[in-house]
C-alpha cells in the first residue's frame, strides 16, 4: 500500500496541496524490531493504545521515537506516561483532565492533548458527544498545564468509507466552530481522524493526522 501517494492524492482532491498530513504508526502488538525498522525508514511518530505496552517500548526505543497515547487512558495510569508522550489523543472526561494537569505540573511541563469525540455515538467507543465538547472545553480551559491542540475521532468501520464521510465532516465543522470562539489555551491545529480503511476520505474532509496500523505492519491477531 503506497500510503504517501494516497495521502498526496487525497490532499489534491481536497485542494490542500501545500498542507502536510502526519502519519502516526499504530504499533499495538508490534515488536520493537519492526518499530525500529519503521523509524529507520523515516517514520517518527508511534501511537500506542495501552500504557503498559507504551512504557515497555519507550524503555527500549526512548527518544528515537515520538510517542503518542491514542487509546483510552485510565486516570491512575497518567503518572506512568506523562513524561514519555508528546501528545495524548484521548482526553474525554474531567477527571482525566484534572489528573493530566496535576501530573504535568509536577513534571514541570505542558501536556498537549486532543479531545476525543464520539461523533457517531457508538456505544462501544469512548469520547464526548459532539454537543458535549464546547461545555467540556469551557471547564478545562483554566488548566495551565494542559494545552488542547485539536480533536480526535474514530469512525465506525465501513466497507465503503463514503458511508462514514459525514463523521469526518462533522468533526471538521466542530473544530471550525471552536476556532471561531477564540478560546484561551485552546487551538484547533490538529484533526486526528482516519485509519487504514478510511484515511483518504478523512483527509479529503480536513484530517491532518492519520493513525495507520494494518496499512504499515499488516493484519494482526489480537
């Protein structure tokens, strides 16, 4: 699969030729050797779903990779990753925002975060509903040690990604509404949406960060 070529084509289709899309290599169950190979090929960003796996890999790979926490994050695990990740994609509740802010303050850093939005309101997925995001943002803006950098969503799986184009469109529109409000300590620089099956449609709808696992490392058995 030629991901870079597909990304380029999707950017052309959406009239965003001069923009960049960051590829996050999703490394759930992928061994360190395969990750190092990907890093040697020029990939920089590693996305992990589980804290335990992230910490183990970080201990070996360290600063050679740029780690992202892309999975659901339990509040009691924040302390294990706060100094290891560059971006947390899955902020979805007040208790997590408080803990992230507290731990970031203790480590003397500002943690970049994305708000996870469950646009399709799937019961099996985490994230805030679209209409919950702005009230949530207004509650967490006072936290000085976290910085909201944008939004993340996971679309429902569909054989034909056209069926879920609306999910990406709705997230982009939400980002535009938030931007127009000019909140302090909030920017909508990042739209993290699109995975192996649907990233081209996501890019056409404004994504500038995609999370690719199967497309890079092949199918995995969980």
